[in-house]
C-alpha cells in the first residue's frame, strides 16, 4: 500500500480532526519523543495554522490527562493504529501522548506546523549565503506598495529613457484613439499585478532571454501585425465594394436578403471599421447553405441562392478567416505597450529590492523553484536545519503550480524512502484562483504519486436538511453548467463540472438521524437595479425579523456576500431602521459587525491621535488642524503644545496625546489603542522613528489594520464568502446571490507563443468575447470555464457555512426556459428548484424545506462545562487601556540587554573601561551569527555611537583573532543553528524568572551552550553554565554540552554535567 494518502474532504467532513489524528498517529508510532521535528505540516493561512496547532495540542492534552471528551478521539486513534499494524493499549497511548506533549511544549519553536509561505521563507533564509545575500533581508508582504512605487519611479524616468517614453506615448495615443481617459498611471498599476501571475513568473526568464537577443522584438512584432491589419482593412473595403457591384449587377438590394439584409450588413460593418462585428448563427448558416441567404417566401429566392452559391458563400468564408486574422492582430498588439512597460517596472522592482535588501513574499515560490530546478532538492530542504521525513499539506486545492513543484521535489525523496505523507483538499472549495491556486493539481496527482485516495463522506457540521439540500442542488447545478459548457464552449474542451462535482465526492451523509435544519430561497423580481437593491435590503430585514421571532439570537447570525460593498449597503440600511424597529435595535439585530467596522481608522481615539500627530508634524497644515478641532470641539490644547511635543519619542508621544485629549473618557476604545501600540512598537523595531514616515505608513497600511471583534461584541456578523472559508455559523443569510458567472472586469490572460504569428514567451491579452473567434480561442474557453467553476465553488463555500439555518436571497428572471440562458448564480438556483425536495410557491417566489431551528445556547454551555481546559470557552474579560505619564528627565535607555551597564560604566578609566569593553564585545557576539557578520555587527554599534569609526579595524581584528586562536571556527561557520541571548523561562522559588545563555548552538544530535567571559576565571562561571545545561536537558535537547569561552585568553573550558 502506498505511504502517500490523499483525503478528499468536503465541507464539514472533519478535515481538521483527521489531520490531527494522522499527525498524532505518526508521533505515537515513532520511538523518538522529538519526532514532531521531522513532520512538516503546512496550510495556507495563519488562522488555519493556529487552528491546526491548537487541535493537535488539545487532543494530546486530552489523551495525556484522560479528559472525558478524549474518549472518541482515543477510539479513532486506536482504530488508525490497528490499521497501521501497530496497535497500542489505552495506557501506552496516554503515556506516550504525555511525553510527546511535554517535549513539544519545551521545544515549541521546532514544531513544524506553519504556512506554506513561512516554510518557503525559512528555506530561503537558510540558503542566504547561496543566494549571495544576508539572511536578514527585509520581507516585503505589501506588493501593492512595492508596485505603486515602481510604477511611479518608472514613469518619472521617462524623460531619461527613450524606450519608456515611447511606450508611454504609444499607450496614451492608444487610449485617446479609444476616447478613454489618458491619465494612465492607475491603469498601468492595475495591469502590473499581472507580474504576480505564475504563468508570467514561469516564462519571464525565457522572455528576458528573447529581449536580450533582440532588443527590438516588441517593435518588430508590432510593425508586422500592423501590416497584417492594414491588409485586412483593405480586404474588407474591397470585398464590400465587390459585393455592392454584384448586387447592382443583379438589381438586388440588401433588404432582399435574410433578416433585412443581415449578411450584407455584416460585410458593411467590417468595411467601416467594426472588426468585432458579431458572427451570429445566421452568418454561420450562410457559410454552409445557399438557401440560408434568403427567406422561403422571397420571389427572387432562386436568383439569390444562385448568387450565394457561386460568389457570396466563398466571399463570406474568406471574410470570416480575414476577420479572425484582424482580431488576432489587434489582440497581439493591444497590450504590447503595456508589456514593454511591465518589463521596465519589473526591472525597477528588482533594483529597489537590491537597494533596500528587500525580498518580495510573492516571489518566494518562483525563487525557490528556480533553485530546486535541476539541483539536489533534498540538500536544499536540509538547509532549514531539520530532516523532514513526513509532509502533511492542508487545503491542497489552493496550491499553485510553482508551490506544488517545490513540494513535489521534497515528496519525491520521502516517497523513495517509503515514508508516510498526507495531502488534504477539496476542489469544490477552490476559490483562490486569483492567487494562483490551481484545483486541477489535486484532481491529477493521485496516479502521479501512486497515492491511496480516500473521501471523507460524512458531514459533522450541518443539520441533515442542509446537507441533503446541498447534495441535490450542487449535483443539479453542475449538470446545468456542464450542458452550458458543451453548448457554448464545445465538447472538445474537457468540462470541469462533472469531475469536480461528481456524486462520489460531493454527496455526504449526515451524522444526524433526525431531520433537522432549514433552507429557504427567496427571489426578488424588481427589474430596475435601484428597485432591486431596495427590494434586497427589505428582504434581508424580513429574514432578520423572521429569525428574531423564532428565537435565533443576533450573534448566531452571519451575513455572507460576494463583495464588500454589499455589506456596507446593508449595514447602512439596517442602522437607518433602528427607530422603526426599536426592539430589534435593543437586541442588536440591526448592528452589523464586520472587519471593516473594526479597522483602526474606525476608532475615534485613534483618529484623534493621528490627526494630532499630523498637526505636530506639519504645524501649518490647516486641514489637519480643522479635522482635529472637529474631532475634539473646544478641547484642543492651546499654546506651545505642538512645539513642546515635536522632540518626544513617538511611542511616548502617543501616550501623551492620549492623556492630553482625555481619551480614557471615550468608551470602547481600548482594543483599538492596544492594537495601535502593538503596531507602533513593531514599526519602530523595523523602520526609522521619524514622525512623517510613520504618518505615511499610517496612510499606506496601518489605517486598514483590523482588530478581533471578540465574542463580547453583540450584533450580526457580516463578511465576504472568501473570508468565511474555514468558518461556520449557526445561521447564514446570503443576500445578493445573483452575481454573474462570466469573468468580470476583462481580466488579462497571459498567453504563450503561437506558431506562425509570434514567438514571444509571454503575451498579455485582455479577455473578451471576441477571443472566441481568434487564435486565442483555447485561452478564452479555458478562462470562461474556470470562471464558471469559481463562481459555483463560491456558492458551495457559502452554502456549507451554515449549521442550522440557510437563507438565500436571489434575483428572479422572468424568461429562463433552459440552461442556455444561464448568466448568473441566481439562474442556477431558479433552474434547480424543480429538482429540490421542498415547497415552492410560484406566486411569492419562495422555496423552503425543513423547520427553522432556534438557538445553540445549550451546545455552548456544554463547551463551557468541559473538563478539558483547552476546549473550555473562557468568560470574557474587559481589559482597559491606560497610559503612564512621560518624564523627559527619567527616560529609560532601551538600547540593548546590557544598556544600563553601558550607561553606568566609568568610561574614562580602570574597571569601568574594562566593563565597557566587555559589554561591547558581548553585544557584538550577540549579533555575529556567522563569520561574515563581524563587519556588519561592528557597523551597527558605530551607528549607535558605542564604537568610534576609527576603532572598527581594532575590534574586527580582535574578534577574528579570538575565534582563530580559540579554535572555535565551527561555532561561526553555519554548521549549527545559533540562538544568541534567547530567554529560557522557568520557575524559581515560586516565581517566574528567565535565564539567558550567551549562545546556544543546535544540530540534530548535539546541543552546545556557550558563555563568553572577558575577565578572570571564577568558579561561579561553571555553576552558571551548569544551570543552563540542566535547563536544556529538561527541555529534551539532545547531548547537551557546556563551554566557557575566555575570549581574551583564547581558552575554551568544558563544563561537566551536574
């Protein structure tokens, strides 16, 4: 049997439970308590990572301490162990679980449960020297900011770069020809996001090579296609003139032909420049049959058919071929100017990355893929400092091609050693294609890996009525889209719907025996968009009233929408109805809680602080002063308050403003202020403490940071379907369930070379319907089918969040005879109604099945009463923010761990000078992780004013000499993972204290704790290091050894075990 398992896990099927079960099973089967170090578990978000860690630790705790609710997991674990051929008794399982839990908690940093990006970043950081850069590069996650800066810089360079100026000029001329706005910076910025498309990243190197070999490749292609367009244009004009001559010679007019001359009008449109003239079914019929050129009742029918057969049909077929050439050429050159600009923007980003020692998070998978390609992949992964023996990948349907190629290299090595690995995913929940996720990988890797595939077929989340509704609806919807696919896109292109929504993987059994749960569908019939929007808002209010009357609490309701603007409109509307429905308002049914409502910029206290900072930074800014006055009418401070605070440290300045404006009097602000302080602390740790820079950071990023709403906040939750993935709610309302299934906003598709037309490795083409009649038809059809699947998957994710009640609000279409008219997800709902088990009222356009379920309070109470402390729901506690006064004369020096010693040492003579020297050397060694970090560490202390620039050579020489003479080069050559001045937290005499070894070196089978000394040898030194050794042994680090390094004497003294 294969050691690779693939679980197809539909929504609510116990995926996290299964992952925890397989993970703990693997730990129990190992004879080593630190086997968790060799198991890599990855998922795609920090929240999912946290959930996985919590679940594994929670289940280990339950097993170790025999909690009541661990019995079910223990039984499942015994079954899994039995199936593995290694059965264990209850006592063996619990005993091993306790030892493993203890080991993990004392070695938590080596628990390899992480996001996929964090894992790749860890690999890259450990490959820093091979990359030709330091491991301390700045990781940039804000691609929007980096792109914006690069676009702006590229445009500014136009007056110095002839090529950029030419691209910009061409772009502006193109926009003006189309009567569109010629202000192009925002459009270039939007288009530049295509650089993070994986097709672009995979072929960028090839395109770069083509440009290097022929710098004029874009211009030559444009010239060639313009010549083709010129020939096509002349053909259309000549052909139409020829047809007019034929008609005149036969004494015929356009009206003599079918449908008031539609075929003749088609020629006219092309001749007058409408090159995208629709190729209707009538036109296609005219290519095949002469009889189709005229009606059966036309008196001159025979004459027209004869002309069509002898002349017109061949001309039409030839015209259609030329139209295809014209449209293809238009698409080829349509974005060439943007491709040229993107190339320069890409170079600008690379240059800025090098200047700022910056690495883009979005480049991680591509960069690692290039390193792994044609190299020793196991060696590369070993660089992270651990031997990975098992891999578990969650949410695999969101994996991109490059990510999979990177993981496949690792899995190949694991498969070769016949070790267990696990992949979990669900193609129906693939909704992140815009982030390069590719569900097709999950559907195809089973045979490739010779994996054992299993389907988790039971739903543990939703009530039975909801489970059965989803089973029936999605089978029907997939069938309808499959028919539409075959009709519109052709049967030659494989349909994704039947393979993705096949009954074997879709249909779930309910864990419940009783038929509980409720589903309703309501359709609004308003034709006008404005009326429909108002009808939808009223319908949401009606649903809330119904839930209120049936005892469903507001905090058990969640509204899910396709886009954020739907939430904003509903929140405003419901808030406006509070006077009309005071009882609903009193019980918070009209309060909408969303992430947008909990952004930092939503806080009155934070806004007052920010506006005050703006006034301090720019005293002449009358707008900021006016805004501050409007926020604090009559309470703005007078006099020199701005000047007095200009030189205060930013952290203390914010606290001072908090007290100055008496912000403690504002209710409900503490959570925002804690988040602001955390963000400022992080900012100051990474960036300069310049007030203007911080305010720019606020405008660019910080203002939209969200804080957790918390369970104590009352109201109805609201979020987009994308954000709801992985969550569940007792009652779900889905309004505006009517979005279109075709791609919106004409996305840019990256196309490869087309033989005979162009050989560029990359060509951007804007998606539109005319693609179907060009050489780009395959890309058009694939994007269309993928978009339909994306939107069906969105419905699936939305519908499967509900536990008890699911209420759907769509838009009714009066004329919807069959699948061929499907344009929105509401159309799918409307056509699927006859297949659903339930009651349909044609007059009110209302469907329902089941019975509305009330509160889940009993279930919540059960969680609170659990004997498992990690599964109990703690009572909410309010934490109040307070800020102490800043005393300029009593500032605490916060430069480093030895800061007070730097300040207190007598710098001029004797023991003080020695102490200062020792402190400086300690600080240097704290920063020197590798021999090549000596100079940067010294430079850092020079910047801090602790070392004079003239002393650099002296300190560098002493450090290198000490390392060489003491023969400790192996401590600084990257052989070990090094931890400098890391705290070990312990209990001593009933108090929590921390111990900080100078340096701890780790490998898979060795631990070395080192203490630096710059004075005489003393017996207390041995005792101190011995204590560190005892702590590390208690924490289960392997083969702990202790060393005291008397740096000035060039001696290393081993420390014996206590």
